[in-house]
C-alpha cells in the first residue's frame, strides 16, 4: 500500500542537498590492484572556468572506451571504461580523475599504468596538472597471522627515498600505507598500500580516496605559499613606505596633507593586495583543514618506528601553512596600521583647518568691526549732508514769512539749522532701529 503524501511541500533544494551527502562515493577496489590519479586546475580564474569544457573532455574519453555519459549537470561520474574503473569529479577549483584496474604491473609503479588516459587526450586537458599519483595495492604479507615487516621492508627501501618516507598502519591496522611524497622521473607521486587479507574492498576504496584527497588538497594548499611569497616582497616595500610616512607625520598642516595623499596611495595598494589574496588565503585555510581531517580519519598507528603521515605533514608541510597564515596576518596588520595612520593624519589636518578657520573668523570679526565703525562715520557724515540740503530747503520756505517780522536770512538759518539736524538724526536713527 502506497503511503499517504504528507500534507506539506518539500523545500525545492531538499533532495539535491540530501543527495549531496552521497555525491562522491568511494570506489570499490579489489586487491591486488593498480590505481592512477590525476588532478588538473586552470592556471587562471579556476573558480569561474567553463565547466562545459571539463564535461566535454570527459565525454571524449568515455566515447573512446564506449562508456556511458554523465548527466548534463553532473559534478561526478563513475563508470567502467574497458578493464578500468573510472571516477571523475568536478570541484570548485579543479577536476580530478581516478582509474583503477585489477592486478599489478610487472614493474612496480610503471608509468604505463597511465595509458588509460591517451597521450593526445592528456595534451588537451583543460588545465594544468596539480598532482598525479601511482598506487600499488598489494596484499599484506603475514607471519603467524600478523604483518610481516621483513617482507615489506625491502620493497619500501627499493621504492622510496628513506629520508622522507612515511609509513603507517591505518584504520585499526586494516592496511599499511607508505609514500615519500616525492615526484618520480615520470612525474608522478608513488603510494603503496599493503592491505590485510580480511579488509573489504569498500574499505580499500576509502583508503585510496582519502590518500588522493590528502595529496590533492596538500598540493592545492601550497598555492597559498606561492601567493604568500609573492606578496611578501610587495608588503616589505609597502611596510617601509608606511614607516617613512608615519615618521613624517609630525610636520605642519600643509605637510600633513601631502603625507595623507601618499598614505592613501599606500592604503589603496594594500587594499588591492588584500583583495587579490583573500580568496587564495581563504582556500588555503580550507584545504589545510581538509588535509588534517582526512589524516585524522585514517586513525594512524606507528609502523616499525617510522614517521606517520601526521608527523610528516607536521614537519614538512605545516611550516608552509604557518607562512601563509603569517603573510595573511601581516597583510591585515599593515592595512590596519595604514587605516590608523590615515585617521590620525585626517584628525591632524582637521585640527589645522579648524585653527585656520578660527583665525579666518577672527579676521572677519575685525573687518566687520571696522566696517561698523566706518558705517557709523558714514552715517554721521550722512546726517551732515542731508541736514545741509534740508536746512537750505526749509530756510527758503521760512524766509518769506520771517522778513515781515524783521528777521534776516542769517537769523532764519541759525534758528532752522538745529531743528533740521535734530530731525534728520532722529529719522536716520529710527530707520536703523527698524532695520536691526
């Protein structure tokens, strides 16, 4: 009986996000087996690359083997290609390929195992090789039911450089993994896996998958070291310029404005460096975390007193990651120093400008006071001028009336003048009062 449909709608991404948990299953690897791994990445703009080219390149290889194509929007694909199992994955910055076949090559780590990828096809890979690995997966030799180190020791000595060899038990002694993480003359890393007879094929596949991830993300994280070395020289130049500018911050206002302009240039350059490096440094942190996580899930146990993968990475790889973190921190500190110096200089310039503005206001007050005094002087002269003409007019009107009374024209002027002057002064004062 078909179960009833729940009375609610699923989120549109529910199935896609749930299926993501099962998107990249580990291969199933029989023992003995040979496996090859390849990771490629475009040299520029890997995140924004044309993923259609990656898929088209995969389809080209599948067509040569008569294998099934992936779904149009697939980011991973597993298929049988002739006598090989082939696994393809499309990641954020890179594309990875794994091919494995039953049985061992006659010569250990024979580069001919990579012939599953034709030469002309490899020449058209949309990207550049980040890493490639040759795996030799053998059954662990036993003595009295336990691992026989005497049978493994000559092989390790013959296959790897002893000085950098890491060999360790993994997954509760289900297998021994060994590698010196060096590139052989054919251009590949070598990894050997000695599997306990009771270990299942799926567990072997998980071991191979984890080792591929450890090496791939280790290689990708080292791109952060290259970026750190590149920006370190630029940061050294900018650090000296910033120190010189900070030493010259005690000058006058005009000098402070010049220093502020130069400081803005340094800040802009630091901001450009930080923006150009932020993705690579962030990706390096993520890759570093993945490497440590993948090593942890292997549950290592020491084998014959040799260094484990964790110890190898701690000695050889962790210093590079610390260099990346130091470069990132130094870049952030330089940017913060430039910002603090810019704020200080801006304050200094503002204080200087405020002082100039205060002096300007005082000068304007003095000029206004002088203008007021001049205005009062002009107003006094205006009273005199207006009164002069007003006295003339009034006297001309009063003289005909004053002559019958025996008053001379001079007497009329003498009597009229004080009255007119007072009237003019009062009128001008009233007008000024209304205006104010």
